[in-house]
């Protein structure tokens, strides 16, 4: 099982309607075929810089690849990313290895290379920590 946990905060200028749209889009991503389980909602952690969190779990690397490359995921990012002031990602697996970690990081790099506009958009998030190479 590979788990991707995103913690984020909206830009102050994001309207209530825009925030609701982002959360709805995130909930839509949880319905994609590769997703084993998920959760999205208010961040109740101890870091006040983050207001919300999104967690998605995928059975294996193949499921992660399908999830990341699903056209709905790319479309969702174009709605989500412009409204974020900060974004932090943590990934973990129930049976990790250095090879799996490198494969996950390479998948991120492959997506950025295949979709330069997506990579540029991601780079516009003022506080970004993807913990990926």
C-alpha cells in the first residue's frame, strides 16, 4: 500500500465558493479506480499553517501510476493548484524500499516532463514541499 498525504492551505483571496470547489474536486479524485481508500477534510494537526488535508492510498506502484496519470487527476490539478498558498506532501508505504522510493520520485519527474504546464503551475504555489526528487 502506498499512501500520499497532502496538507495544504488556501490562498487568502480564495473565495468560499472556490474553496468548496477544490474540496469537491479532491473528493472526486477519491472515486478514481486505483484508489483503495481516501479522506479529505480539515487538517486537525498541530501546524497552523495548514488548514486541510487529502489522503489517498493505492494498492501498489502500478495503481499509483494509473492514479497519477489519470486525465481526471491532471484536470483536477488545474482547479486545485492555483488556489493554494501552501502545499506539503508526504508519501509512505507499508513495505517500502529504496527502489520504491526512487520509482515514486521518478514518476513525479516523468509527469513534470510530460506535462510542463502542470510543472509550471505547481511551481506557482508560494510554499511548496513535495519531498520528491
